[in-house]
């Protein structure tokens, strides 16, 4: 542990603002003297006690519930004191300041400061200590933040499963199988004259194949869990008045963007997160893409921002207006946008041609739009006004995201978990190659298996660098 992990810490554990109840949390070793100063008496472990929280002169700052959780039976594994007061910002700040001042006062019994080095907690430090004190592993710690930040019901339920340890148990099963295989290989290195027969009798090849099959299953579920957490970014792009804002409103089921027949109404990015079967989709409406002398400076900035969003998208809905599909100038402008999309977008980004306003009386008269053979995309027809075709679009977006359904039973995961499992798969693939070479490459086989275990360990934190911990826990709120 770093030296800062030995310091007692204190923080507000509830969100800023007014509320019925606010919580001040202290974690450290040996909180008895601080408890006596704040509460006027010792507290029975894990039992809520209603009492006044005392200031330095003995007056009451507030009346509320105090709970003392002696370590290791606490959230952090250390002694924890929670003061549940009325949720006014001023009251909570007074209570927080009193904790800090009481810590430096001399205990009349011992003549020593009540809680030396007590300081304000850093973001995520309570949960970091729970991890460092083996109360939870790293995947469970991340699940706490994911549960707080969950944007859909499916994501929240999946985060709860990860917090309960389902994902960690999957990783532990993989680790045990990998360790067993490593043990066999390492043992053969000490007995080179018998190594091949030993590995064959132990069915090392079969063990490795079963491990790869099991890993593939976990990786598939982890991708789905990461999708529940991250979602995908979908950008609606196209010429002015194609119905981009109307499509955003239709997908969101609310009037989020202003809709008028005036070209250039949308001048900035409008974003809304929606959910389809529990998968979050971050749908972004952008300014109409066009060039010309009638484009003012504000709209030009909006168009620049639109291209910035398009280039970072996971999928682009290239929206067209069926009622103008037969107009040469409109067709030419669409071709120019398609050419720019092909030039600026990475190959991984899918573009769907969405033909809007299928409900218009003269939409059929315009004829079916010709396919752009230079930049062919998938085509969909819909009406943002009536909703016809929206369900088809929603399902197609789920397919693009890689969603395979069956949200029940999934655990939440992060992109770093997916990448770590990919690394494990790569090392196991190399291990299979070395195992096929038998005695000539057993030392390389042992090394690849070791690297595979290291990659696997980074998921739960059985082996992890301090800088990785810093990145993970810095995204937490202060009181966690």
C-alpha cells in the first residue's frame, strides 16, 4: 500500500444539494476517540443510535443517526463511522469540518490527537480501500461505479450481478484452469526426458482446447456486458430539412429538437440517450450538411461540429428526403456528402441510407432513389412523422451494436475487460502453436501461459499496476 492508504479519511457520502438525509463517512483505524468527541459516548457496533452531533463547545450541530462499524466488518475493511444528518449543505459542511477539527484535538484520556492525519478522501478512495483490504475485487469495485452510472434498467441489473461476484467467478474459473495447465507445463521443464509423455498423459492439449472454448464463451458474454454499459454512438447526418431532428424526436419519444421547415434550424449538436431492449444508444442530431454563400458563421460552426461527431460515431444514419429524391441538385449534394463520408470515416463505421418522409403524398411520385454505386450503403425507408419503419431501424441498430439479446443473466463489463480477454485469447492461441511443436518449444509455451494469466489477473486486480488503479478509482464520486 502507498503511505496515503494509511491515513484516515472523511467525506460526504451523499450527492451535493438539499435532501432529506445526508451522510458523512469516516474510515480509518481506531475511531473510538473520534466517536466519543462527536457523539458524546461510545456506540454499539453496527447499531444505529439517535443522538446529537456535538460541536467543540458541546452544543449540537444537528440530531441524527450514528453508526459505528468496527473493522474488518465494514465496507472498507477499516473502522467506519457514518453520521446520518439532515441533508442541508450547510449542516453537512459543519459536520464535515467538525470531524476534521475533532481529529486534531487532544484526547483527555491519552493526551494524544484523537485521530492523527485525518484528511478529506479522494475520489473513489473508500472503494479503493475496500479493494485493497480484500473486501471486493477490482471487477466488483468497477461494478459499484457502473451501478451508480447505469443509464438503463438492464445495465443496473447487470451491474448488480457483477457486484455480487458473478463476473469475478467466471474469471476465477478460467484462472484455476490456466494455473493447472501452467503447473503441468512447468513441471515438465524439470524432467526433460519425460516431458512429452507426461503432457500427453495429462491431456494438456485437451485442457488447452477446453480452456479456449470456455474463454470464448466468457468473452462473448463480456462483450454483451460491455455493450450494456457503453452502448453505441449513432449520429444522424444529412442535408438540411431531411428530417434529422424529427427522427431524433421519434426515436426518443419526446420533442427534444426544434423542428421547422427553415433550412439550418439545427445549428448545434443535440444528443439523447435512448434504450432499445436495455441497450443504451447515444443518438446525436447534427446541423444539416451543406455548402454555399447563404451559410452564415453560426451555421458553419454547427456544420464543423457535425463532422466532428460523425467521425467519432459507431454508426451513421445518412438521412435523405424522399420528396426531393428526383431533384438533380439534391442528388448531387447527397453524392458529395457520401463521397466525404467515404473519405473521412474509418472502415469500421457502418453507414445506413435512411430515406425519410415515406408518408408524404408525393413521395412515391419521386420514385425509388437510385443506388449510389460509388458509395453503396444499406437502405431503409421510414416516416419519422408516422413512425412507420422505426421498429426496423431500431432492430438494425441493435444488430450493428452486436447485441444478441438475452439481457437476463448478463453481468456488466468494461472495454478494458474485453481487451484483457482478447489478450488472453492471443496468448492461448500462441500456446497451442508451441504445444504442437512439443519439446522444441515448451519454454515458450510456459511463457505464453504466464502472460495469459497476467492478462486475466488484471480484470479482478489479482495483479495490477498502481497507475491502473488510479485511473479506475479517480472516476468515482468522493463519498465512494
